[in-house]
């Protein structure tokens, strides 16, 4: 083995392995539709790539140097429907080359210099409908082996070298043939016998353009019926044309096309008499195109065409189109891209359709009288209209369709009086004048379609669309509105299903604009200046399916209103808007994410704000990023609450706390007072005159703490109560009276006393009830009520014995715990037994 063989021995398996792991095995072809369509154009392939899936239906192999198609070249693609082999330098096609392609319907062989076409080359093509064999160096149809292709509908053998128009016998089997293109061949003569195989096929359209025909045997087409016959750029001069046309005598043809091609041979000095022979033909539709040298005077030109129903002239240059025969039966007339000096206001009573479009040389429209006209297309002429539109300008009372698009200035001078049958009306890209002065469409109650796109209309008048009760489609992009506000102009167009108000510089929508549009399905508001997706304004649009709000300045929407968004929406376009992805718009952003199934290109929506989100994908917005501040807020709120609750509690129980502190401080130490007296200031007289007198001046004397006397001035009264009152007293005397219960301050003092009693664990509160209490009032002080009803208390009696007993009992109670002298300690023991509390 030589070193190179060794190298090959190792490299080749490696390469084979690599070829296997290549992910796209159909390389170098392009997979257009997976498993269906493969494009292998211009890949320098020498053979048909085997890696393409056998399910492929469309295969483009054009511009590859295949050179040769052997037998059964395509058996690995049994599903193939379209096969393009254009310019593959194929010179030889063997028998059964397409074997197995049962479903192939289109085969393109254009531009192959085929020298050797085997007789069975096309066998097996059971479904072939279209065979394109343009420019394959075919010199005769005789040996072209297609006789068995019964399914063939279209055969294109243009641009070949065929000299004889003698259609071979096999054409009589091609019963489905509808189109035979023999243009650009070398056919000079047409004889009677050439066509006899076609006698039974009236479906056929025949194109013989660009053949240098100089002779057609008279009667060659006699009694024949054809769908179409095209003879363009066939004749050297008018006299040849004239005799050849005479040779067509007896033909019955649906569509006859005569004329030239741009930049091809053309007949100089076209003579009107050239068309004289057409009188012997039966023609439905006549077309003439590219005649530079059209006669100045067309008198008599169309004499043989009075009975056709449709005439079309394209690229015909004639100064004037006048002098048409009187008894024309034309129903449709089309003048496209012609050059004329004046608007041709024909008067053809039978005419139903008139298209005068994209013509040059006409500046202004003149009145038109066509009583039966239903369709009038005057678009693309750059004409101006001094008045539009009423039956005076257009005497076409049966008009249903009017297209005035792409013209110059159109002055609206009336409201379509007399043109009430109009159903479609189009003005796009013309300039409408005087649109704000009256309801210009008032008479058009049958109009279904109106297009005033890009007409420089400034909508300032609410009645602009009044009267359009049936209107279904309204297109008005590229106009403007007063104050850039969409105003209530749609009140009467209640049947509208499509509304296009894009590119109108709109910023606002007035309230209730869409209230009456209960059938609207498509609404286009794109390319405006809206700042907000105003869900509320769409609320009445229950039937809306498609909403386009792309290319606006929408940053967000009002979160709560989004629930009103039309529920039947299937498509929503919000692309090209500067979304604000800050947490403030969280609910809107979440809504967008929820609606992604209806959004167009949802995954490409971008945030424009805030700066740190700029350029990020809207769908990548995470609510979680907003939740952290939320947590902070919650924590803050909770802590503030807790702190305030604590503060309240501290405030409320401040004194109790002070008591607590005091208890620790003073402990069970010495007491300055025998009792701290709690009473209402209203009862002060009794306290001074009875209580103080009897206790402090009696024997033994008790020392009472009385705030009017013992509290230290300058110290807060509450602090005094606690420090002077409770902490330094052994007992507390509560003087209960009506005033006491009514006084909040007293009740407060009493509550502290209770706490004090609890904290110092002394049985120390002595109740004195001054007067009979009202039960209901007492009940409000639940605790006090309970105590009074459960325990003994001293009831003040202001006379004789009762008074004596009262003081005795009180003194006894106060003696409890008082270290005085042995005598008194004895008394204490007895008092303890009867003592309340
Ligand atoms: C293509 O065909 C293969 C095999 O028949 C199949 O596994 C695959 O799913 C198909 N792919 C598509 C996109 O249909
Ligand atoms: C076309 O066919 C003719 C003979 O019919 C031959 O002379 C000529 O070379 C062929 N042209 C091409 C490009 O093969
Ligand atoms: C046309 O059809 C008729 C009967 O349908 C038949 O007799 C005649 O031979 C056919 N002509 C040709 C040229 O096939
Ligand atoms: C028209 O063309 C034919 C054939 O090309 C020629 O024989 C004839 O003289 C021409 N006639 C005129 C009037 O030029
Ligand atoms: C047009 O039709 C009428 C009657 O239908 C006939 O008399 C007339 O000759 C026809 N004209 C042409 C040019 O065919
Ligand atoms: C009106 O004419 C314009 C320009 O030729 C064309 O684009 C448009 O489709 C026409 N309108 C209708 C409704 O056919
Ligand atoms: C509106 O449309 C409905 C259904 O298409 C139709 O029945 C009704 O007549 C229309 N109303 C008007 C005023 O044209
Ligand atoms: C809305 O109008 C714009 C042009 O302004 C156009 O590009 C777009 O396709 C329209 N949208 C729909 C849904 O028709
Ligand atoms: C919404 O759409 C459904 C199905 O397309 C239709 O049946 C229903 O009537 C629609 N609702 C409204 C309010 O138009
Ligand atoms: C918005 O999306 C719709 C649906 O895909 C499309 O028809 C329309 O053209 C889009 N609008 C623009 C302005 O591209």
C-alpha cells in the first residue's frame, strides 16, 4: 500500500462517519418546508442527492450540471409533485427517467440543450399536468414523446426551433390540453391540415406570438372553437397582418389577443384595415396591446368588433379615441396605460364596466354619460375632478362600483345625489377637498365599502359619515383628525365590520366613540400616537377579533380596565410600542403575558422603560422582581403596626407599669399614709367635711392622702397618684357616687387601684357608697358593679345611729395592718374578720 492509499483508507471512513453525524443530512439543499419542499438550486450537483427524504413533494434541482438523466433517476422520491430541472445542461434523457413519479404534476425542463430524448423518456408520469419544455432545442413536435400524457393540461414549448405548425396525431389524445404555448418558434406558415387534430378541443388556448408568420391559409381555422388565440409580434407589416387575419376566418374564439410586445418587432404604420378580417370571426373578448403607432383617427377601426362583449386596450398610444361605431354591443371596456390627450367620454349604452386606469396625458375629468354602467374604475390617472359627485358629473345612475384612487384633487361638491346604488367607493391617494362642510356621503345608504385612505382628509365634522347605514368596511388611514382626537363620527355606521384608522396621528379617543360599532371585527389603530392601551374604549366591541395597535407610543394600560377587553379577540398586535416594564404596571405586564396566545410576535415585544429594563424582552418580566419591595412594604407596615400597638398599650398601661416599677422600688416598706382617697371632685365637700374630719382628727388619727393637699405641685398628676397615692398608702378608699361613675378620671384611678391591689397583694380597697346608685349606670362599669354586688361595702348614712356605725366600720377597716399600739392591734384582729375584700 502506498502512503496515499493508507491515508485514503483512514480518511474515507472518517469522512463517511462525519457525513452520518451531520445534523442536516439533506445538505447542500435547503429545507424550505420540512419533509416537503427542498431547494437544491445551483449547488454544483452532478447527481441527484440521495439524502433528501422520500416524502419530498417539491424538488428544485435547477442550475446543477446533471448533464444526463438515466433510467429511474427519481425512484427514491415517489411522492414528488413538482420537479424543476431548469438549466441542468441535460443533453440526454433515457427511457423511464421519471419512472415511479406517479404523482408528478409539474415538470420543468427549461433551458436544457437536449440532444437525445429517448422515446420512453416521459413514461410512468401518470399525473403530469404541466410540462415546461422551453428552450430545449426542440425542432419538431413530431418526435416529442408526450403522446401518452393524457392528463396534460399545459404544454409550453416556447422558444424552440419548431418550424412546422403541423400538430402531430397524438394531440387528439391529449383531451385535457387547455394551453399550448408555441410562442417564439420558427413557424411561418399555417395550413388547414395543421390543426385538424384540435377540432374536437374547444378548451384550448393557443399562443403563437413571436413566430414570423407570413401566411395563414384561408379557412385554416374555419369552424374551429378555441378558448384563446394570441398573435403578438407575429407580422412584419400591416399587409401581412391583414391577410393573415383574413386567414382566421370562421374561427370562434373566446379571447383574441393581438398587438406587439415592448422592445420586440412591431408593425410600422398600423393600418385600420388590418382588422377588417375580424368580421368573419366570432369573438367574445378582444385585447390589443403595445401599439405605438395607433391610427390618429379610429373611425372604422372597430367596425368588425361591434359584437364583442369585452375590449381591452393596453399601452396603446393614440391622441384621441373618438369615432367609435354607433351600435357597439360592448359591455366591458378597459384602457390601461394608454397615452391619450383627453378623457375618452365614450357613449356606449351597453357598457357595464369601464376601466380607464394608469393612463398618461389626461389632466381633468369630463362628464360621463353611461346609463347602464355599473363599474367605473378611473384610478391611477392623476386627473382632477372639479365636482364630485352627483348624477350631474357622472350620468351613471346604475353605478355600483367607483374607483377614483390615485388621482389629483377631487372637489367634493355634492353628496352623491342620483348615485344611490353605489356599493363600493374608493378614493385612496387622491386629494379630497371640501370634506368638512357637509355630509358628503349622505345619499349612499347602500354603500358597503369606502376607502378614503391617504386623501389628506382632515376630520373636523361629526357628520362626515352620516347616511352610511350599510357600510361594512371603512378604510381611512393616513388622514388627520381635529385635535388628534378620534371623535364621535361613527354613530350611524352601525354595520361596520372593518375600520382602519391607522397613520392618523391620533392621540386620544373620545368617550363612546365605538359604542355603536356592535359588529366590528377588525380595528386597525396602528401607527398612531396613542400613549395608553385604553381598554375601556374597546368595551362595547364585543365582536372584535382583530385589533392592531402596533407602532404607537403605548407604554402601558390601566390595569383595572383590562377586564373590559373584548373577549372574542383572536389577534392583538402590540409590536413596536415603547412598553414601560416598571413594577407600577405589573398588572398590565402580567395581562400581556396571559394574553400571549393572541399577541402577534409576543416574544419580540421589548421594554423601553425603565432604563435598566430597556431592550429586555417583555415576556421576561418577572413579577418576583416586584415582590421584594412588596415584602419590604408588608414588613414595614407590620412593624409600624406592632410598634403603635405597643405604644398604645404602653400609653394605656403606662401607669400600671409605673405601679409595677414602684412596687419593686418601694416593696413592702414604710407607708406614709394610711389610705389614699379616690373620689370625684364633686364629692370633695363630703371628703373635706366628713371623711377628713372624722378620720384625721379622731383617735387614733389616720393619715389620709388627698390630692388637693398632698400631691407635690409640679409633678404630673398621674405620677403623683402613683408615687404619692398608691405607693405610699396602705389602703385605698374609693368614694363611689353617681359623679364617680360618670367621671372617667375616677374610673381610671379606680382601675389603677385594682392593679395596685393585685400587684401589692394587699386586701386594701375600701368602698364607700355615698348615695344610692343608678343600676344601669353602674352596670356600665362591669368590674365595679361586680365587686359591689359581690362584696361588702360601706354605705354612707347621714343620720344618728347609721352614721355612728359607718365610722366605726370604716375605722375598723383602716386599722387593718396598721401598727399603732397593742390595744389597737387587738382591734385589728376583730376587724379583719368582718372586713370586706
Ligand atoms: C419527516 O419525516 C420523518 C420520517 O418520515 C418523521 O419522523 C418526521 O417527524 C417528519 N417531520 C415533519 C416535520 O413532518
Ligand atoms: C440544437 O439542435 C441543432 C440541431 O437540431 C444543433 O445543431 C445545435 O447544436 C443544438 N444546439 C445546442 C445548443 O445544442
Ligand atoms: C371529433 O369527434 C368526432 C366525434 O365526437 C369524431 O368523429 C372525430 O373523428 C373527431 N375528430 C378528430 C380530429 O379527432
Ligand atoms: C410586407 O412583408 C412581406 C414579407 O415580409 C413583404 O413581402 C412585403 O413586401 C411587405 N409589404 C410591405 C407593404 O412592406
Ligand atoms: C353583429 O351582430 C349583428 C346581429 O346580431 C349582425 O347583424 C352583425 O352583422 C354583426 N356584426 C359583426 C361585425 O359581426
Ligand atoms: C382601485 O384602484 C386601485 C388602483 O388601481 C387599486 O389598487 C384598488 O385595488 C382598486 N380598488 C378596488 C376595490 O378594486
Ligand atoms: C346590516 O347587516 C345585517 C347583516 O349583514 C343586515 O341584515 C342588515 O340589513 C344591515 N343593515 C343595513 C342598514 O344595511
Ligand atoms: C393596519 O395598518 C397598517 C398600515 O398602517 C398595515 O401595515 C397593517 O397591516 C394593518 N393591520 C391589519 C391587521 O390589517
Ligand atoms: C364570539 O365568538 C364566538 C365564536 O367565534 C361566537 O359564537 C360568539 O357569538 C362571539 N361573541 C360575540 C359577542 O360576538
Ligand atoms: C399586526 O399583526 C397582524 C396579524 O399578524 C398583521 O396582519 C398586521 O400587518 C400587523 N400590523 C403591522 C403594522 O405590521
